[in-house]
């Protein structure tokens, strides 16, 4: 009798074991299916696609620049024969700079903003980890201070800042402009008087002092020549219409 | 033992699966973003090509060419914020909150520059097409900064009350501000904030002077 009981226990255990084993292997096969096709093939496919798109973007940018040059040639020809033509060309350039529609260069600053490095946080420090990372509001303040210091054009990680650019939090990333997401470090370029731009962050009420107090990286470099690319997205007005003067 | 084994196997598989899934999603997003960017570039290229052919066909006609250049100037000025605009949107008034303290009238806190900065940023995130604060048009170079008791916008000084006008989808703009835990909620704790939709708002153009001392075109103009 006792032998039968043991058999029963063992067979029940075996049943359990095989049940779970089958279950996991079943799952495993399933996971491998996803794993193999998404993680290797799919990722490779996407990487290839990305590279292709990256290449065609470069080609498109080149074409755009050529066309832009052609247009300004045409405009120059017309301006020669027009009353106050030079003034109109100047206005065209200024409006294009303001609207972010042309690549520009000039003296300015490069600011690098980065989270505090983990290895220099002391164990006894009584701050929250959120004090050590770059927030969207910090970026907003830095850009605002650059504007106040007289920046003529600003770019964050190569994205031109326009009047309607937003800087907002997207979880671990920060959204800049239309829908460009970036993680730190943030490289900010501004064109303007390098001394005035860099000097503004020495003001007592500058965000510079707060961020460096918490140990974030905030470096400011004056440069003789900074390049800021044009805005690449589309700007169209769906709701706003120009006011017709009667 | 069976249970433990099973659990172990499952865990390992799950981690691997979700990491690759995350990576795939990330890459897919990047692909979509680039596709959109390239599409925008292609649209722009078509526009430029159209303009060039317009220039070419107008080359013999002086009046026609002049018209083209003026039209182009007007179009860019609109994008830059140098033209008065109108349309539907929201008007946000921001003022100090009065409280009675020991029987005397007091305010909780003055309006700070970063209150306005956050509101403008939020409106931009909600797709505002034109914004003005106390009739100062927000353009690419507009600062909103404190200077003593004042707030400086486009180098001009202002103090409360502030009126922010934004043209765009009125529902979206209002909803973005009124979001639970959103900007208006935050600021509402110590400021008086009123948001109202309007069918037609007029936003003035930037009135300051444009002067570029440092910015230069990247390509040499052959003129």
C-alpha cells in the first residue's frame, strides 16, 4: 500500500514538473519567435532603413541648399533693377534669419549642458536625484537667458529655435521644437556678441549658478564662428491669417 | 524544483524579449521621424523649384519679377512674426491674487517671468501659431526676463496684469493649459489665471527693430 502511495506522489510530482517544463518551453519557443524576428532581423532591417533615410536626408539637404542659392541669385538679379533693391535683399535676409529659413554663421558661444556624473555624488548628500539631471525647465531658462543676452539665433543639438519652438519633458528625453527628442548632453549654439552671451550667465540671478551648485555640467565656450542650421520642418498656418489692411 | 525552473526560464526570456521590443519601438519611431522630416524637405524642394521656375518665366517681365520678390518677402515676414495675424484662439489673463491679511489687502506673490515663460511654452507645445504677451509678439529672439519689479519682453518693461493672446485651435490650447496638474493649475495656486476662448483674436506684429550685427549667411552670396 505504502509503495502505491509513493508511486502516486512521484507521478503527481512528475506531472507537475512536466507541466511546468512544457509550459516554459512552450513559452520559450514563442519568445524565441518574437526574439529572433524582432530583435535580430527586425532591428537589422530598421537599422538599414534608418541608414537609407539618413542618406536621402543628406541628399535632400544638399539639393535644398543648391535651390536656395539659385533663388538668391534670381533675387539678386531682380534687386539690381528694383527701386531700393539692396534694402529689399537685406529685408529678405533678416526675415529669413528670424524665421529660421536659412543656415547662418557668426561669432557666438557653445554651451554644453549635461547631467551630473554619478561618480562624483557623495554618499552623504541629502539631495534628490532629480536635482542632478537637466530638466526641460532648465533648458527653457538657458535659452531665455541667451535671448535676453542678445542672441541673434539659437540651436539646440542642431535644431533651430523659432518663436513657436517648445521645450517640454518627454519622460527621459526632452522635446525640442516640433518633435525632436533629445537626451543629454545638450549642445546649445548661439550667435551674437560672445562676451555679452557668456557674461550674462555671471549675473547673480542666472540659472548657471543653480545648475552648477548641484554639480551639473555647464560649460560655456566663446567661439569666433558658430554655425546654426536652418529649421527643417514645415511651418504652416491653419488658424492664423494675415490681417488685411483696408 | 519544476516551479523554480519554470520561473527562472520565464524571467530570462521576458527580459530579453522586452529589451529587444523596446529597441524595436525606438528604432521604429526614429524611422517614422526621419520619414516625416524627409517628406517636409521634399515639400520644401518642390516649393523652391516652383519658385525658381516662376522666376525664370518672369525673367523677361520686370513687373512680374518685382511682384515675385515682394510676395516672397511678405511670405517670410509672416513666418518671422513681422505681420499682424488674426484667427481663433485663447486669451489668458494673469494677475496677482489678492488676499486679506490682518484685515489689510495683500498679494500672495507677484507675477514672475518664468510663470509667463511656462505659459507661452505650453501654448507653443499645444500648437499655437502666433502668440503675444501684452501685445509683444513672441518671435525667435523674444526674451521674457525679470528686471527689478518689471518683466522685460522684447526689451520693453511690463508689470501685472498680463494678457497672453494665442491663435490656434481654441479647444487644444485651452485643454493644454487646463490639464490637471498642468501649468494653469500650478500657477493658479498663487496667481489669478483666467482662460477664455475667442473666435477672432488679433496678434500684432513684432514692433522692435531688427538688426543683425553678428549673423551672416553661410553661403557666399554671389551678388
